C-alpha cells in the first residue's frame, strides 16, 4: 500500500485493516472516503457529545483524520497528531514514556477461587479533557455534505493518535484506582487538603508575607545557634530577644512583632504559648524597654531640595496585580529635564507620624 500510494514517510506495516497512512497529496486518509458517511456521522456524534468543538477561528495546527472500521460496522476516528510533518502536535510532544501493570502485578493480588474479568472501557480517552492551552493545537477540519467550505473543530478530549495520550490516560486511571482503593480515606485526604487551602486564606496577603519573613528569621536563628524551634523554651525566647537587641539592633516595637511568630507557631501546633504567660519574658522585655527606650525622632519628609539621589521602593516601579493608572507609574510620569529626570509618583511609602500617603 505504501509503495502503491507513494508515501514519503513511515514504514510498511501489515494487518492495519482499513487504516492507511496519508499521502502528502491528501488532506485525509483514504479510509475517510471509503467510510465517508460513517465518519461524518461519528464526527456529528463527537460534536454532540462535546468532544469536538466547532470554531470559526482556524486552529493553529490542523491534523488529518483517519478511520478504522469496527466489527459492528461503526468506525473509530483517528486523530493523526503526527501530521503535518515536523509541525505536528506530536512534534512538540515530549516524555511519552508509559508503563502499565502486567500479569506479574495481577499474580500478587489474585488468590485461589477468585473470579477474574476483563473490562473494556468504552471511549476511554474521550473521558479525559485536554488542557485549555492545548486546544488551539488539536484542530481538525471536515467538509460536511452540502457545504462548500470546511468546518473547523477543536478536539477537546485526549486525541486517539496523540503520542502523549496513553501516558496522560494512565496517570488519570491510576488516580481513579487510588480513590477506589482507599475509598473514604482518599475522600478524607481531599477534605484535609481543602482545610489547608482554606486556612491559607485566613490571613490577608500582607499578614502572610509578614509571617513568612518572621518565620524565616526565627528558623535561621535556631539553625545558627543549634536550637530546637518547636517546642520553644523560655531560655530560647530570652536568647532570641537578646539576639534582636545586640545583633540586629532592633527597636522594641520590632522585637515584639518578631516574637509574635513564636506564639503563632505554637498555637497552630496545639502547643502552649511560651510567651503569653511567662513572667521571665515580660521581665526581660521591660529591661529592653529601659535600655532602648520607646521614643522615636520624627524624621522630616524627603523633598527634592534635600537630596541628590533618591532610591525608589520596588513598588514605586513594579506593578502588583492589575495595572492601575491612578497608582502605578506610567511613561508620561517620567520626563527628562536639564538637571536629570523628573519622576511623578502618585502614591509611595506612608509618611511616618503623619499616617497619610505621599
């Protein structure tokens, strides 16, 4: 068949029934034309089931369609993801290795007098959706009877012909087997994951960021001084306070803020708070207050007349989330001048002791 049709790629294979390789001069396999009516009915069924999605936009990659006749007279559509050559869907596919369970695995499970059965999943691949980012690459086209132009479609399910489909389906079926194997245990695990997800949203993003910084500082302190972070003893808390005073040179307000992560960690692990009810810690903090004091000098706001160089904060230049022209820096906000650059900022760091943005 390959020699007769003058195919320019592939190797000759026997026992392919009515499935032929496509010639470079054809848009589809010859089997499509032999089973044209059956293929068209199957395509309509695939559209009705939501497996094929009709689109007015021409897909990025359009694969050829092949068909195999089944014993009951129906056809199985083959989405040949190996064409067009070089720029096909399979050309961009990696990691197609796939391992299956064999008889050795079954021998470990079955016992004497067990009943064995073979299950054939109907339309197995068509039970798994393709990823949204892959859909523009799974294009197909078909000219229906009575139409003068082709209809473009996307294959929204695992294509039967995509090199990665066996691996994806094996991963999907393995997950289903795990759920069936563990039953309620797996459902409980899924609920536990939901609990973790919901707890992570219990704090504002700014609070979560602060806690991450404080947590990292505490763990680095324990690692550097070879101390056990949890549960934390009164001695460790006292050393942590001394570390902030003598090494970090923190103010009393910052020390109290950083100590809070120890209380949070212990409460989240259902352990007693080593700080809240400890008179030794309160006494030590009183000594820190006496040594450092609590008064702070009000700094004058920075003005153009008072500096030569100004270091912008990252959030003055970078955009967090959606761009807001009322807040974020625009091109028109940066103007060249004879003495340098004039930068117009709408909002920057809060002016200390005035509690308003400048």
